[in-house]
C-alpha cells in the first residue's frame, strides 16, 4: 500500500491533509491534546527502558503492561507508579478497551504473531525491530498491516533521529558525492547474557542466545545500520555474504558472538557490518564513503571529512611511477543539529502519527525490507553461501 492509499484509508485523514487550504492548522489543534492510552507487551530490559521514556512524553498514558515472567512484569508496573494494570497473557491485555495502542517488545520470534493479534484487536502498533523472524512471518505481517487502517511503526529509532534525517538529506544532496561503500560496526565487550535465577527460565530470559528465538547480533544490533543503508540508498541489496562463529564465549550459546557481513547494493555499492563482543574499541559507528568525502556517525554526533588533494610524488615509489601519497584527514567538520534521544523521538513520532493519522517514516515497508535483509544475512552466515535478493518478495 503506497502512502496515498494509506492516507485515503484513514477515517479522519482526508480532513487533516486538506487543512492547509481551508482550516490551516486548526485540524491539528483539534487533536494535539488527545491522550493516547498505551499498553506495553513485554516488560524486559527494552520494554522497561521504553516505559521510562514513555513517562516523559506528554499525552501518553501507560494503562497496561504484560509479561510472562513475574519479576519483569513487577518491574514494569513499578515504573508506571500504579497507573497500569498488569497482565501475564497479552491476549487479555488486547481485550482491554482502554488500550488504544501497544508497544511490542517481546522476543524477536514472537513479533509477528503478537503484532498481528494486536491489529486484529483494533490497536495501533509500535513493533520493536527487527520486524519479524523468517520470510513467512515478514510476509504475513506485511499483508496484515496493508489490510489494516491502524498505525504501524517499526522500532528502528534512528529513522526518527533528526540528526540521522539531516545526514540522509545531506547525502542525497551530494555531500559525500558518489557513494562507494559503507563501513558499519557495533562492538561491545561482554557476554551479552542476562542473569537467570531460575534455570527453567534460561531460554525465556536469554532468548537472544538461541537460533530458534533470535537473529543474534545481526538482528539485535546491525539491523539498525542495515535499515539506515537501505534508507540512504533507497534500495535493497542484491546479494550478501557473511561469516561468524561462537569463538570466544563457550557457554552453550547458538547465535554467534562475532559477525562479519557484506551486502552488495546496486551500482556496486558495498556495505560491511561487523559486531564483536570481545572488543569495544570505537563502539558504534557508521562510515559513508564517497568520492567527495566521508561522513562518520555515532549515536548522537556526525562529522564530515572531505577528500584531500592527491599529491603526485615526483620520484618513483617502489618502482611505480606517479604513485600517490597517503591521504590525511583534516580535523573534519562537525554536523551540528539539535535533536532528541532517538528512542524518545521515535515514540513521540508514533504518538503524532496516531493523532494525525499518517504513516510513520519507519513503517511496515522500511521495516519489512530491513527484516528481509537480516534473514538473508543469517542464511548466508549459517549456510556458508551467497544469498541473493528474491525478486518475488515485493515490498
């Protein structure tokens, strides 16, 4: 469903989008003070982190929380300071007529089912990244959203970052010139495990360690950067290769403790993604390399380094006439723009999309494209093969 089709489906959308000619900003003002009642499904580390942020946003009221692990639910309810009702079964939460929208922060393998059930229950949905696990779940959820008139946002929060949006605009206006490559990493130092006091809850708490439930580092970390590359290029990759392994943390985990994946995009652009759990040097960063310069982005800052002049060395070097000296970056140009925390901005955008009945920027289409890329990368690593984009998968 294209943006125009999406707008036409909404009950109040037509009136809102025509306010510029008749009502000016009055249409928006009629709704800007509306409070959205939210339910959070999954109050683990990420869900409770978002609960803290939701408490800071005007016109959002958390009225329900759900988790199958009692201690997680207890912690989530504590954060709401008694304003929310607790559920151990998300289906019961979806029956709560007070709940207008839900935040889905359950383990990766449950995203599609919970999100589809929420849409069937008439709720707006903010579904954490990565959208869904496996091609069937991606396609089923995509089709469900396309047939719904509810707002659906995917939790690739950097797509909501005003810094990242500004950087993408600069790139599209030619800041770095013709792009040849992206170099992305998200390195940490630690075993990525959560403490488990009851051994029977090992897989429920440390689900990220098991292939049945998780996409590992690629889905949990690199997915943000892969979605960014798709966004910049407005394209999907043509093929992917990759490798990884359980090479350090010999603790029974199945998902890899290091990954190295490369995607090939149209026009020869290559995008490399790496995650380590044994070395945190330079942590998180994205490099966009073009013939006019390099943009370097981290969580909340960006710098531009222009390409220098090539200096021809007059004498032969190693027998090669006209060899060029190594380039030296200058101190670079900081890209300065005021912006909020990306997770907070993403939740604000979700609220505003509901109020204005407009499709979010991080939507089912951008989310599905990224999810397919993730599954391609997993298949490439686990099967030790080159995986090509399936042209039959229309997004």
